[in-house]
C-alpha cells in the first residue's frame, strides 16, 4: 500500500518540477574548469554519472516489485523521463536561450532532476 501511495505521489508531482542545480556537486566536480566549453563538457559528464546511477537504482527497484507494479513503474518512468527533459529544456531556454552557457545549464538541470528521481526510487525499495 505504501508503495502504491508513493508511486501516486510521484506521478502527481510530475508537473511540479522545481528545477534546482546541485551547485556544491558542480563546484566539486567542475570548479577547476576555465573555459565555457570545459564547463559544458563537465556538466555533461555530471549528467552521465547521475544517469548511470539512475539506471542502476531503477533496475534494483524494478526487480523488487511484483509484475503488476513493474508495469506501472515502467510507464511512470517513461513519463518522468519525458517530463524531465522537456521541463529542463523550457527552464534552460528561459534562462539562457542562445547563450554559450545553455548546454551547461541544461545538463545541470537534467543531472539535478535525475538525482532527485534516484531518491524517489530508493524510497520505493525501502518500502
């Protein structure tokens, strides 16, 4: 029952993405970079790292569920991925459309939202 309620709360919260950048993680990983190109590349690497972690946590989560709940989570995950990318695109365009900082902000947004999703999935495992 708790799992179902958590899944419902995740779906309900989809339109309420509050884009947040993890600046402490950013500073730790990318603080020494000097050019915008280097910063953009570092942000992309940060996103890839978060995405790889998400894939591992998702696999662990999906394998811990019944077949019915697995189907539901797969559907929710697809919705979440689309929402993450479209929300980050909108947010980044509002902040830096056409600017050289755009790729960095877009990847940081995706990394931040991915990190938040990892926390949500971990809660499903613990229930």
